């Protein structure tokens, strides 16, 4: 299957995703208030990185402003950092946030689904933070194969993403997510919460962990080690090691 065939059948709207994240001030407030559990994920991710021996290269897909990744990578045996994101606004900030890493940094404006195959190297660690769910199921299945080809031997793929509970339908997940945001995101205005809900309900296509495992194993990864699951069963941090 050709990549253009996959993309042409996409259920997502890349322009809508890009426009939402170009409103970066709102997204930063959501992150800074820890409504997406970045603090807990960052702590767990850091402990997982403590296991690594030797230096490593890092590919950050949907990197945003790279503040999250830079925070957990700073001071480690990093050889290089590459980030890809749709938003030029976010990448302008990423230039600042990655400057202190002290390694070669390459920041690319683009759709990571289209950009991955043309990258010239393999990576020891690939991270996708809250971005995989913007792909349709068909795209995800294709993408896992592309990811496997870009992970170095013995390397890993880490995914932080929304996940459906076993047997849960997308509509049910979106309903309980919307209820939770409207009830608990008190630091935002009603209009801001409504904008976030609009984005999620039109652009998010989460999967069950079992579905992601099936895709990953078919592509040449081991099943996920679940490193973190939030208390509301919305998000998981998963590590897939190359088989």
C-alpha cells in the first residue's frame, strides 16, 4: 500500500489539527495545569530513561514546543534530537527549548506521517506524545510499519496517547472525556473548554491497548509495556521494544 493511498482516505483533518495547535497559548495553559497528566508521565518517562545504557538518538513526532521532551532529555547521554510538528508556531518555541540540550537538533515543519519515511537515519528512541490518535486506524496500521523501519536494532518506541478501555466505543470515550473536562478544567473559561472539546470530538480517534498491540506486533515490535495509566483511564504511556 502506498502512503498517498493511506493519507487520501484519512478520517482526520490535518488543517484543523494544525489550526488548533497554532493557538499555542491555550494548549500551554492546558499542559501547565496538568490536565493531560504531563507531570506524572514526565516522572515515569524519566525513570524509564534511567534504564538506558550509553548514548542515544531521539526522534520526537508531534513534538510541539519540545518543552516536555527537552525537560526529560536535558543532562542525559543524548547524541541528537529531531522533532517534527505541523505547527510553525510551536517549532519557533522548540528552537528555544532545545537549545540547551547541547546536541545537534533538527526541527522539521510537517506531517510526521508523510515525513518519517524520508528521514535519512534510524533512531534509538522514537517518541509520539498525544499525536498518534489524530491518525485513522488504517493510517496507524501503516504507520507502525514505518516506525519499525526507523527504530534502530534494540531501540524502542514510546507512545503517550489516549486509549479506550476494553470494549469501549469512541463515542463513549469522547462523552466521558468531555464531561470530565467541563467539570474539572476550572482554570479555563467556558469558551476555552468548549474549544478543547470541539477539537477532541472532531480530531481524536483513540484505540484500545489491544488494538495498538496488534498493530505493533504485526509491524515487528513486542507488545507494550504500560508505564503509566492515569486515574481516569484516559491516557497511557506505552513502551514498544523492537523485536
